[in-house]
C-alpha cells in the first residue's frame, strides 16, 4: 500500500496519477483533509486525516509501505507563524511519529528549496546550503526548515526517509488552486496592474512527481535532493500566460523599490478578498531575485 498526504493538492494530484500509471499495479491511499475534487474518477482509497490529529494519521498509515508526505501550508505573509508552524512543523512531527508507530517502510518527505538560505545569490543553491531556522526568518521558510529537522529526528530513530526540495511548482490538476496557480490566474484575468523585476526557478509538478517516485525506489535513506526546473523572470512567465490564454497581461514592469511602495495596498486587497498576495516583502526579499537559481544534486 502506498499513501499520499496532501493528495488533493497540485503535487498530490499529479503524483497520484503518476502512481496509477505505473506498469506494476499499486494500491494508492489518498490521505486528504476535505477537498476531493482532484481525485474524482480515480481508482484510489480515500482516507480523511488531520495533521493535528495523531490518531487519524495512524489510521491512515496502517498497512502502508511507502508514504509520500506532501501536505503543507504555503504562506508568504510575515504574520502566519502559528498557522505554518501547526501544519509544517507540528504536522510533520505527527507524520513522522505515525510512520514509526505504523511501521511505514519508507517516508518521502517533500519540503521546499526555500528552507535553505538563498544568499549568496551569485552562487548556485544546492542541498548543502544551511537551513533557515532563526526566529527572525520568514515564517514559511522557517517552518519548512524545522519540518525537515523533524524528519531528521525520525531518521535518528530508525525511520527510512528521503527529503525532496522542489522549487516553485506549477502544473495541471490545480483545482484549489495553489498559491502559484492563483497567481497565474490573476495574471490571466488582468488583476495585476504591473509586473515586477526578478524571477524564480519554476518546476513542472509532473517532473516533481516523477522525481518523488524515483526517490522512493532508489534514493539512499537520509538523502535529500533539490527538484528544480528553469529560472524565468516574472515578465517571461506573463508572456507565456498571454500566449496560452490569448488574453493580454500587463506589460508594465516596475523595479522592486517602486513595488515596495504598493505592498500595504496589495496586502490589504488580499485580506479583503481572502486571497494570498502575490507581491509581499517576503517574496521580494527571498524569492523574486534576479540571480536566484537552484542547483540540484543529480541522483
């Protein structure tokens, strides 16, 4: 039995489909919280669980040989520590404990490349870059780093685990949508009055799913791998959105110093409509950097 937490999310939806497409038939248990849209019509067993409820995780992991832990909370706000800690740190701790109790043979934990210090920007970021764990670090990065340390603690207790560090994930079956998927929709609808300089390393969700399968099958226990794609500027991404959708997107590109003046407005609008702001001080400082690039170790 193979189980996938966060199976209804962007990466989970692609991984489940990749598992079902394998030549050797496998049983897949999709561990979700509530949303099942990404799983409609798929031959999977659905199990409801809450990362904050250890008993529900043990029920979901019973009889599982390989667990892919994808569930997590993405936030680019600077005031979300309690939320991201509950899901990304304490939730991962509960997952590790449930794996040990249920005898899961291998855990594939999906963290984030953002858990590692982005600077210096003039050198490729690899798996050996130090984690961001200080209290002054942005909440999301810190939570993913501390979540990774929870997996390391599990390894010390005998858990067989592999850690994957994807960059910005985009792709199909993004029903919710994800944070980046919502950003693309904002571009397509023309909700962004201007673009900003800088860019990010983007990776296809299907490539990350394929990498996760390979990690489960051949990666040594305790290893970690960056799963990255290609660096593209925000302007290049917007051009692709326009070409695919046939809808014009903003051609105005403003420098970061000017974009910073509009951050309070962006945050206020996001809170008003219940969305995540695309441009935040956090995003500008950490992700949207002209020279940021992830350099993976090849398995």
